[in-house]
């Protein structure tokens, strides 16, 4: 009796299971649920969630709980190191993104930046100063070149560049804010993306990173009014008069590589690279930039606009 009851139970369960799986199967075969669509939907959802970055951020913020017990007798430090290494390797399986950003234009040097973007077919981002654009016919022409080049994205670096008196400028956030607004109107800028003169400040999504306190109020005011503020990860400096490198092209390249490999940029796999337009007014400076771009290309870097920052995985 007991045996037959058990048999009946097993039979009922297996029938139920087969009904469920048949239903599932028939949906797939007959296309009721459209398997292709389902998979595409799943991929879309997965793409939207940056799993790696979430795990990376949690690790950086010490939000992952590691335990040591007899079954798992590995120190927390070691476990953290192993997780970090495995996340780095996972990031390495994704593309490397670099953002070439040029500040303070239009200046002598801008025409070269415009033409090298076309020659190498790469996207570049320029953070512009309205006052410079209004200095002469030549600079106005440089601005027009930038505007008509689909490989150049124009952003806001203030109208006056604080007249290079940064503390005084940032001590009056309202006035500083008005200076950015004037720049946006004068240059007819389409993106609400700014870089603060003389400051490496980032405010975007839920990130707020301030290098010098004086400057924070202006940045917050801009952000409150819908602006995104981007700083930089790596800077390259050349003597603008001679074009002689203060940092050689090779050492700058290895600096970028380190940021990419160690995932020490603000967002892993995304390196924001700062240069200035006036660095490229001599043949020497121009050759250096050309070499650097070729090297980055040969290492598989993808060139992006700041409006697409950050590309998350
Ligand atoms: Zn600047």
C-alpha cells in the first residue's frame, strides 16, 4: 500500500514536471514566447547592469564581506587580492577607452588638433574658452573648424579661464557660474559638460571628487543647474613654446598603460587624458602627438567623446 502510494506520488510529480517542461518547450519551438526576442531582451538587461563596476566599487569601498574559517583558511587580505586580480582580468576582456581632451582652445595649435582628428579618424574632445575665440579672426576660424568637424566635440571651460586667478574666481561662485553661462551662450555649446579651469573636479552620476575645496561651491552650483563636471586621470605636458616634452611621449604612454592595467583611473577601462591646444603649435609637439595616437591605436584603444563617459562594464 505504502509502495503504491509512493509510486502514485512519483508519477504525479513526473507528469507535472513534464507538463511544465513541455509547455516551456512548446513555447520555444512554436515561438509563442519568441526565444530570439527573449534572449535579446536578456542581453539588453545584462548590458545595462554594469556587474563588474558594481563589484569593483563594492571592493574599493570595503563593502564585500570576506570570511575565514576552517573550510576556507585564506586570509581576508589574500581573498581581497585574488578578487581584485580576477576583476582586473575580467575588465581586460573588454575594450579600452581613451578620451583625448584638449583644454583652453581655440589657440595656436587648434588647427593641428582639428586636422589630426580627421587624419587619424579619431574622436577628440575640446574644452573651449570664449575669450580666446574672440581674440582674433584666426581664432574664430579655428573655432569654426572645430564646430564643423564631426570628430570634435566642444565643451565648456568658462569664458575667461578665471583670468588665471583661480582662488579669486571661485570665491564668488555666482559670478563664476555666470562666466560659464556666458561661454555656453557665446559659443553656442550644445552639451552641458564643463571642466573647471585650474581644478581637477568631477561631479557626475553619484560621483563627487574635489581636488581643492575652493572651487567646490562653483562646481556644486553648476551641477545643481544640470551641468556635468569632468576632471582628468592623466595629464601630458609639453613646453608650448618649443614643443619640447616635459614628459616624453613614451613615459606618457606608459602612464596611460598603468592607469589602464591597474584600473586606477576614475572608472576602470576609461582613461581621461588631458592636453592643451597650445602644446601643438610646433612641428615637434605635433610629431609627438601623432606618435602617441599611433601607439594607442596599435594597442587597441578606442577613442571616445566625453559625452559618452563613462563606458561601464
Ligand atoms: Zn584650462
